[in-house]
């Protein structure tokens, strides 16, 4: 039961942060667009467009929150995440 409470707290904090960042999404996107000419390889028009899509700017807050929670739940239950956690636990164990 404690795990569920902690997970819900984590989800709640993630949603709060997402909403806060979403409020300033246009500013973040504009700053990234100004950095396109900086020569940083990962800052491209395509990358900025993908980021803008992740902010769900065409949706209202509730719809964006639901979409974010779906992505968050998928990442928590993904196989890759479990493998990474398992590998991290083993690496930490052998460092001792």
C-alpha cells in the first residue's frame, strides 16, 4: 500500500511540473529556436517540433494531463526501464 501512495505522490509531482513547464512552453520553444544556429547538434527544427508536440499546446490542461499520465504509466511499466533498474541494482551491489 505504501508503494501505491508513493507512486501517486510521484505522479502528482510529475504532473505539477509538467503543467508548470507547459505554462512556459512557448518561451522554452522560442529560446530553443534561437539556439538553432548555435551549432549544438541535437537542437534542430525537427527536435523542437517534437518537443512542442509533447507539450500538447492545442489541448486543454485536462487533456494534456491525461496524455502525460499515459506516457508516464507506459514508461513505468516498460521492459527497458525494468532492465535498467535491475542492472543498476547489480552494479550498485558489486561496487560495495
